[in-house]
C-alpha cells in the first residue's frame, strides 16, 4: 500500500521560527465588483509586484496564484463535477511556500514592500475583496504523483469535519481514502498528483481541517473525476460536513518556483 509522505512544508513552531512554512489564502470578490478584472489583477499584477521587491527574491520556494475557474471560463460546470459546492466568491487559491517563516516575516516589514506593495494590498482588501483573504497555516502530506506537479488544472477540496469527529479522526479518514485511491489505476489515470494540506492553524477566518489538492491535465477530466470519486461518497459522509465544505477548480499560475 502506498504511504503518505509528509513533506517539509510544516508550519513553524513559535520556538523555531526558521522552519519551513506553507500558507494557503483564498481572496473573495466583494459584491458588485467585476470578477474577471479583479481576478486578473490579483493573479497577474499582484504576484509580479510582490516579486519585484528585492527582499522577496529568495523567500519562496513556491509562490502560486491559482486562478479559480467557473463555467464562464469554458469548463464543465463545477457544481456538477466537484465533491462539494463551489464557492462562487473565491477568485484564487494563493500558496506561499518557503524555507524560513522568519525570512518571510522580515520581508513583509521591508521598507520597499511597505511603500509599494502594502498600499496595493489595502486597496484590494478595501475596494475589490470582502476584506482580507482567508488564510490557512498548513502541513503538506504527499499521497502520490510526480515529484514536481503535473498538469495545469488543480482541484481544491476545503474539507470541514463533521461535528461528531475530531480533527485527528478526519485527517486519518482522508489519509485512508488517499491511500485507497492511490492503488486505483483508473483514478490515477485522471488524477496525476494528490496532496493533503493538513490545517494546523486558521490564521485568518479559516474554518476547515484539510485541503485536498488534485492535479489534472485539463478541464475535460472533471466529469470523469466526478464519476470516479462517487464510489467513495458513502465513506465520506461520516467525517465531512458537506454543507460546510467547498471545492474549487483552478488553473495553476506559478509566480515563482524552485526545485524542491
């Protein structure tokens, strides 16, 4: 049986601030704003602006601004093909991964960052978004797939546990499901890579326990993925709060990535 591998993107303990870190953010569109313009401004302009600050040049091993897609982007209707209802307000799934949380925090206090990037963030939060993005502190578990991500389409399942199960129980259930599906050749022909981001801290507005990530080759794989994952639906009911969970399909957009 394949074993889940915990990768070194675990959040730093307060006593060890230089450990690797990973955070996941979900910016959400404010009512009445233009979705396409806001999404493109966040994904393309904001990421490039951050990386133009010299203090951030060596902070990230991976920085991704994954553009959330809807059926208006010409993909199969997410509401029909995802495990949980899509969050219609979500614009992107942002991933910050780096070797040192302390270095990341220092960069956020850099004078050039404060002068050039912080005002842009405040504008986005105030004018385009529903306040500051939801932010999760996570530890990554690699389930299967290539060492480097494959395929440009990502599916994110933000799973909240059922009231009758502990966080540890939910993590064990999701891990067992991943190990089972790792042995399924048909499933792996659709899902090229699977990871679990175990939420260890809700840094801002976060209320989920695990973020399941799947890599697909293209949006056309979504209907086939839905038919394959229905077989595990009955097993999922005891641990997942279906109404409190949500799913997103996104096109991967890497701002920067270095070999792991």
